[in-house]
């Protein structure tokens, strides 16, 4: 099905590609699939793409699609749509089953979802993998090590060195890293500031692991206390330092560059 559309795309100077990308793709499964043959009328195909009926580009799009969608393409497209319907139905069935089984853990689910970057799907994976009873882990460090987001160590000839992360629960680790990357994109959050500080020195992958470690560490403490997450904010790392000590550190750094600086307290 790619070749005819590719040729039409070149002939129309990229119009078809621009028209489709400029509109959100919303497959309309309510379209009557047996009303008109798709190889004779481009209207059903446009409806499947999900363009608004008042779109000014519809006449040009109809012209671009005319004669390029054959019976073979209609059969294959119908099979693809039916497969998508099957997958969506399967996902809905499994989601309902998962939701019913998590009813006894609603309190824990609410606590985990309150953490920045953690959505319901990630929280469901976390509960499924590690459970809701945190008393089985003596400390948060034990939980992070079991999950595989804690740093491992390697010793050889009496010397110890870093050795990546420990082996742990694969599915839990993946869910935590996805949540960590989502938290890193949340502006003004503690995890966003943590990710930025580490990514500058160690790279984005190690920064994501560090944020995932912090998320799981926070999960353990909140599950033990029963409290919801209260984000410290992006300025946490700045406010936790003594202003006088930070000023001296910056003064030494500026003087090492060959400049003179005088520090004076600001007027109240």
C-alpha cells in the first residue's frame, strides 16, 4: 500500500503528508465499512484518517487519493482496522480485570500516584511487582537493590569499583525508568532538578536511574507513613546549602578565573 501513496505524495508536492500531519489522527471506527467500496470513493478513507469535515483541504485530499486506493488496499486496510479493534478490546478487558484486582490496594495506589511522574499504569506495575506491604523490606535501600536501581559494586584484587546497577525485577525497573523520564520532564519539580544536575555530569541514562532510585525510595517511605507526596520543588538543592558557604565557594571560583569580587550582604 506504500508505493501508490508514495508516488502520489511526490506528484502533489508533499500535500498529502502535510495534510495528514497537520490534523490529529483519530480513527473513526463508527464509519460504515460496507457503505461504499473504498477503491471507488476516497471519502471513507478520509473519514478513517479522522480529518474534520469542514477542513478546507478536503477537496485537494480527495483528488490526491483518487485512483490510488485499490481493492487490495481496501482488504488489507479492513484487516488492519479489525486487528486494531481486537487489540483495543483485549486491552480494555485486561485493564478492567487489573482494576478489579487492585481494589484492595486503592490506598497504596493513591499514594504512589501522588509522586511526580508516576501514572496509574506505572503504579499498577509497581504494586504487581513489589506488592503493597513494605514491611518485607527492612529499609528503602533493600527495596531499591531488589528492584535493580541501586548501584552495584565489583571487587577485584582488593579494589572496589562501580559496576553499573544490580540485577533486579526487569518489569519494575522499566516502569521506574519510564516514570523517572516523565518526572524529569515535569518543570519545577524536585526530580526535574535532580535529573538536570546529574545529567550534566554523568549523562541522561545514569540520571534516569538516579531519579528512578529516588522515586522508589520515596515510595517506600510514603507507604510506611501513609502520607501523600509533597514535592520539595526545583529549588531544593539551592535552598539546602548555607548561603554564606555557597557565596564563598562561588567567590573562590570567580577569583580562580582571574577576577576580583567583593561580597556584601543585601539590604533587608
